C-alpha cells in the first residue's frame, strides 16, 4: 500500500511515524510546502519567540530519520491538485500515485486586507520563518491586531524582551468570546499589569506608510506609530485542494468518525479536518495535540483499525507567571453557562463552559492538579455540585455522559 501525505506539519509527520510504528513497510511520501522538514508549532509563539528554545530544537526529526525510515520527504513542494478518479497527486509534471491519501494541509492566517495593501511592515505568525523574523524585532514597538491566544502570547514575548506591546481588540475583552467575562477580565488584568497597552472595543481603521513611517489610525481616533504590525485574528483551514478535487467540505475537509473523507481512499487530520466528535458534535480543532493524535489515528485507520476518534481537544499557554490548560471545545453555537471555581484574584481557577446542561469544555489557570478532573467532566451532565465552588473538585461525582449531537 502506497501512502501519500500532503502537509508537512505535526498531523502529517505523526501519521508517517505511526505507519512505520505499526509495521507498514509500503512506500510513504510526505509532501510539505515549506522549505523545512516537519517541526513543532507551539514553540513558535512560546519558547522560540522568547529565545528560550533554539531553532534546531523545533524539528521533529533530523534528516537521517527520513532515510532510515525509507520516507520520501519533499519539502518546498506545492501540490497542484488531486485526481480522485485515478488516485494521483499532481506535483508539477509528476503524477504521484497513492492507495491512501492523507490531507494534513493545516490552516493559514486570516488576513486583514487593509493591512496587506498598506505597504507597512505587516507580519503574520504561522511558520518557523515567521517566528524567526519576528523574534529579531521584539525589543521594538509591536502593534498586535487581535487579542486571541497567539496575539496575547506575542504580547507577553514582546514585554519579556523589553519591547513595547500594543494590542488592539474589537471586542470588550481579550478572549472574551471564547472564555466569558470573568476569564477574559483575568487575562486583561494580567497583560496590563505587565505593561501591555490594551485597546479594547477598538478596530484598526487605516494603516499608512507613505510618510516613511508606519501610522495606524484606530477607530477611537488615536494614531500610533509602531515599528511593525502583527495581525493575529485567527486562521482558516487550508482546504483548497480538497474543495477543488470535489471532496465534501464544511469549514474544512469533512471526515467521519474514523477521519475518512467522502472519498474512501482519502483521509484528513489536524487543522484542516472537520469531524463529528461523539461527545462534542461537529468540530474543527486548531491545536497541536489534536494534530498529533488525529494524524496517528488516521494512520491506524488506513491499516484497518476500526476505532472511532474520540480524543478530547487539549491546548495550553504560558504567559508571564500564568499557566493554563484547556480541554474540550466550545463550538460556534457557544455556551449558556460558565462555572468559575477558585480565586480570580490569585488567578488559581478552574472553569467549565456548559450548554444545555452539558459540559463542553474546562480550563484551569495555575491549578495543576485540576487537568484530569476537568478531562473527566467534558461531555458529561453538569451537576449542582459541579456548580457549587464550595464542593472540592476532587470530591465530585462525575455526571452522566451525554451525546454530542454530531451530524
């Protein structure tokens, strides 16, 4: 069986590793658009940006591994298309046959058109080269558009390096849509205490570079002159190959519970995959843990495993002296209840997001014993005891599992 993997990120390399671990001896080709071999993405906005990690440390394997595992690695290679009828991936004049195809093309930054056409020094953070270029500028004045996870991590890195960080956010709180007012307020206070100029309920109206310096005009009438602008307003799935080929898609490549696409020989994993989770419904997850485990799962499915993918999404962040871990997923329909346990003032908290009585997600800040109880509650019925912060989390009886309502 010949396997072709399109996408050189964590989902792609994890699938390749699992194929070999499970004893697959057939041909494997791994195709990446970037000039680098597969690397870890979390350090890009964390250790690598802060200077605590060396660039070489982010690579998953050295060059010899691919030779030893007899994996054909094609870097800096653009895939022109997929021929589903004949089972070929099109690369320039080459038609690469496959028996099984994994799409692991990830996501791309959502762009801000007025910034892109301004002529100013506008950056996005998605790739290793992006991080290395940005890391050289952290001691300057960086204006960050967007107070999501990436925007806040970059702001923390700028302040740690001694630079000036301005964060412009259109909503009333950082992460407010995702976390709610209590936790959004916690992150707002945290960054302001560390010297971040946080401009909330504010949008960027214009960016001008015509006078030899960058001028950013905000919706509140203020003008700022940063050295560079970083746009961090989310990402969109890179599903262009799938759409052009005619695969079914829904804000990403739509796959079933076994990560199989609408063509039985094609699979998708990682940021590009939309799947029906048995507890959480239809979701698409943009975090490294999901990419790794979906890549492995897709590989096992290719080899005949019949277990559905049911791992709960997980991610983490470290900003200043605050650490956070999050399990679960809150979809576009949102939540109707937030339960905050612990002490917001000391920033030692455990929080649950609930919709129609079912726990969708949970998160702790600086409460390192809470992650496993949180994991146990996701997808369960929220009880009165869970809602009562006087009852210790470790003493709670876990609620009943509830279906995720996947379509």
